């Protein structure tokens, strides 16, 4: 590529001549107090709530408190250089972020500025981060599945496109892992993904971005980051910015998955900001509107009617509990979402990963968002697992039990074993259907529990190599017809004969 | 703030080069006409403005300086509209 200096200077001349300076008159106020990231400004009588302001240093601030004789502004940049008596300008704009396809594959901060060193975001569309959720009439029932690729979830707590499903658990129980696996599984499924990291370590986010890149997921994802070192206002804004980015695609009729990791840190950042703004503290020192903080965010996850584009935003908020205690914020978010996936540290430590507690986890959309064959096949699983849990305490008695109880215990052990899944290995719906069919129809009855996963791996290899047509059939028909079921039984019998322990 | 007490207000006029007393009075009269108040002028010099005039009065900034125009131009060139596509 040859750079002709005349061409460049001609372009610059043209750009300059196209330019005409706009406003010369600005409304200004003066800084009267500054501290802890909050600035009190006097004047600016026309400031709007949530409006963006500019300080002399170029730093931006957001108007949050409108009081009789001053405005409470939260700083979105650094305090350095802002002086008492300094000038503050109105920008006339609400806080907005750039949106559009230019954001795919990028890592941006809560203001939409790129932080991945790959140049500016070139886009013509911008959206305010705060927006009212879609009305009742514009919505449609959730009926299309969002495949997470995780057996335990897709069978027992299925998620649909447009649903909000909470992922809740103690620290280090695999919450983020479930969301990352779900994002990885959206490859080739026409779903765009947004991952919002709130208050996390920058190293953790870097690791996640690397994982997503390695699995080619960045080709359909965008990451919004507000790390622990970013100011509380930026951490507060990040989920809303992510949602605005998702809404642009929603209105184009696309399906979007958005992960908020995690909302507990979001609530903490909001609490810090509110206390500094001298808003009265409520329960656990959270401000009175902390429910509204999350409800207005999660209500923006929606499935739109075809008349409005037919797009959807599926939200997977994450909440971290302390020692399994469901306190104020977790209770709030549970009541907002359409179900929760409850992860337990005990299950995790005993090797059951994903550590999903099937008894406490629920999806209020449930079967409506499942393929017919998954619905049929996973019907018995929940029941058999529940029975197993009830009888598990009798397992210590071993041979003193009747045959029926022993059978149930053995079946429960195998189901538990089959629901284990390694990280970064999401399974397609047909694969899941096949192995769950095998388990619920007792094809694994005589396989020792510790060889069950080996059976699964070899079964998949066998089918992928010699009978892949059945995967296509299931994928296209989405139903377990008599014909497909017959073929499947034959395959399982054939495999069973040749399976060597 | 003690800028406007009754119908008297304080205005800052900042220029790159010193302006004559005549010009200062002209500005004072214009401001008094527009604001309908009597104006106390404070004239300051700031070479970094390069040229033009900046008036700060009553919560308003009227900025017609070359420095401001250059700042706006810079923002424009960095933005999408003014960006030099293809280079």
C-alpha cells in the first residue's frame, strides 16, 4: 500500500473544510466541593438527571442528584486536575455508548471506549444506556431454546431465548464457567453474546477473553469491562452499557445472550456511590432503590413479537452468596428472574461438576423452551434424581435393602455420574438426547458407575464415526419419532455388545 | 454564588491580546442590553487562547476563541464523520 502524501494532505484539507464549528455558547457551573469521586456543582440549572457533564480537565461526570442549590455529580474519570471553582460544562447528552456490529470481537469499558488496543470503534449508532423496558404488547412467549450445551441444565432447567435465568452460588462453584460454556456453545447458532464483567480482577477478565478467543467465540461476542480498579460509577454503569449494546442487535431482530458477572459486585458499587451521595442507607446499608437497580436492568431482557422484529435478549445474571446464605440482594434477584440455577460448594467439592443442585434449581419457562425429544427424554430424569436423593441416606445399609430400592439407588448414581461434564466441552442437543436416552432406558444398568463417563465418550465416538446420520436426523426433526427411536435402540444395542470395560 | 446580587452581575472577559478601554465599554454595554442587568467587567489576558474572545457571565460561557475552534476541529477529525477513511 502506497501512501501518497498529496492524497493524505488532500483528505485532511477536505475534512477541515467540511467542518464548521458548532456551539459557542455553553451553560456552565462551578465546582464547589470534590471528594471521594463525588463533585458538587453549583449553577447549571438546566442539567437533566443522568446527563453527562464535562470538566475542565476533559473528565466526564454523570448527574445523579438534583438538589435545591447544587448538583451531585459522580465522576467517571480521574479527580486529578479538577479544582474548586473550576468550570463544568453541560453536554446536553445522556450517558450513551456506541453500538452496532463494530463492537463484535471488541473489549470495551463501561463508556464504550475500547480497551483492547485495537483502534477506535467505528460506528454511527449510539444509544443511551438507560432505557425503558419493552411494553407488554410487544412481547412474545419464550419458546425457542437457548442451548447451553450443559447436560444438567438443558435437561432439567432448560433456558429459552428471552428468559432471565439466575446463576447463584458461593465463590468458586463454577458460576462463570457455566456462562462461558454457554457462550462457547453459541457458535454457529446465530446468537450474539455480550459478557459484562463487573468489579472483577483485570487478570481474570484477560483470561476469559483469551478463552473466548481460543474457542473462536469472540467472532460473535463483545466484552464490556469495569474492573475492580475502575471507579464505582463505572462499575454501576457497565451492565446498562452492555444491555444498550445488546438492544441494538435486539431491534435488528437478532438473538442476543448477555451475561452479567456479577450483580453482587454491581450492588456493592451502587451502594458505595449512594452512600457518598448521602442517600439514606437501608437494609444491609444498600440504598432504598437497589431492587429497582436490578429489576430495570433485567426487564430489558425480552423476547419480541415478530411484528417488532422477533429478536430476543436472554440474560444470565450471576449472584455470589456468602456461605450459602441467601441474603438481601440474592432474594431480590431471585424474585426478578424466571428461575435460578443453584450451585453448591459441597457438590463441587465431591466431584459433581457442574455443581447444580437439581432440587433447588428451577426454570419457570421449563419445557416450553425445550425441543420435543429433550422434553420427552429428560422427563424421568428429574423424578429419578429426586427419588435417589430421598433414598441416598439409606445407601449405607447396602445389602439390607429390597431390590426396588437398590435399583433406584443404582440408577440415581448413574444419572448423577452422567450429568457430570468437564469445562469447555459443551455438547450438542442430539448428543445430549442420545446419552440421556441411554441412561433413562437403563442401557447403563450393568456398567460400573466409574466407567459411565468412559461409556459416554466411546458411544459418542462410535456414533460420530459410523452413525452420524442419527445426529442430523435429531437435529433437523427435533423430535424422537418412532423411526429415529428404533435406529437409536439398534445403535445402543450394537455399542453395548462391543463396549469393553 | 455571589455572581448575581440583585440586578448587578459580574462578567469575566478573557482575550489573547489586551483590548482597549473603548472596546471594553462596548462589550459591557452589549452585555447589559442582553442581560438587562448592570454588569461589572473583569478583563483578563490569556495568550493561550490565540485569538478571539471568551466571556463568562451568569452561568454561561460564550467562547469564540481560536483555541476553542481548534479543540472542536480536533474532536471532529477524530470522530467518524471527519475521519480519514481508507488511510
